[in-house]
C-alpha cells in the first residue's frame, strides 16, 4: 500500500477541543483544508471559561480530558483550538501522550511582526494567555523590534457566547474590552491587533464598528488549519472516495452533557451533530 493510499484509508477522526464555541472559527478553516476528514469537536462547557481557572488544576483537567477522548476515539490528530489551553498545557499534553500528534493555537505574534508597518502591535487575549511565559517568549523570539501591547479581557469570551445566542452587545461594553489595544506613540498608531482567543473572530465585525481607527484584526485560524494539514500529511486536493459515501456527520460533544437549543442550532449550522459521548 502506498503512503498516499494509507493516508486516504485512515478514517480515524481529528479531535478539536475548546472550552466553548470559539473553536468553530478554526473548524471552519479545517474543513476548507481537509474537506474529507472526520471531525469530533469537543466543547468543554463544564470547564468554561478557562480564564477563571488556576493554572495547575486547569492543566490537570486538560490532560485528563484529552486522555479520556484519546481512549474513546483514537484520533489521528488533536487540535487544541484555544490559546489559553495550549499555552498552558501544550507541553504537558505532548509529554503525557508522546505517540499522539498535537496542533496548538498560540498568539499570531510572528506574522503580526512581519506585517506591521507602524511597529505597534496589540495582542487581545484572555488574562491567562496574557500572563503566560509562552506568550512573552513568542514576543522575544519574533517581535523584538516591535512594541507589543498585551491586552487581557475577562469578558470577551463570554460576550461572544452571548452574541452567538442572539443577545445584543452594547458598543460601550465592547469598546471597554478592546480599547486598550489602541496606542498612539510618536506619530504612530497600532495597526495590527492579534485575536489571541478563538472566540474573538466571531466579534471582528463589531470590533471594526467600535474601534477608534481601522486596524488589521489578525485571525490565525487559516494558519492553524494549514499546520494541521501539514502534520497529518494531507492535502486539500486529495479526495478519499470512501469518505464520499459516508453520510455520518461530524460530531460535537459537550462535556456537561447538556446542550441548549440555541447552541445546538449553531452547531448544526456548522455541520455538527450533537452527540452523547
């Protein structure tokens, strides 16, 4: 059997994990890159929001949770679609499961540094991601010539979930959460804001409406999906004939075991069937 044939016959799923629905922004891009892969999307709503956890309990929760899903689903790859989770527990996960392929979500500081013209970059994240040494190491490695402002929001992930449920968000409340991203210094202005939480791209249009001036809102979802395609040694143009005949939809699993009707409609809209694990 050729390598390509073996890859095409591997119908194990790709596991995507987030604390809420933010990882859907990454799942959408994964579908473009790997349209015939089976996906299992895990929403750890029982642990949401991750930003409120102490580091060690959250790290242990993630290792235990991923271990349980590896045992049940034997995924070919695990995508941690959450900056807070991966910057905290990525190393622990790879150490605990050395035979598994992990792809993480980290702040897109390197591409922001390459793209900025003013040299003023902001990273909009959860407080947990802002506090991580991992994030500061990325700045030291890739953005030493830039002024990088770290802005931690306690509320935006929950505001995103509310927005997706159909709740109205007040412009003043949004501006309060993102206002710290906008810096003027020496005649220069912030020109790139890194969206370092997978929830935030769902609010990007609202951010544009309330922002004091236009910036590039950098969403790393496409780059994450491209990395997943690379490490699984797949290409979007490969067509698995066996997959075409499958009618089983991709699955969404909530760790709480409960799914509100509005959330189920959202997941269904992304082609996910809500299932008990």
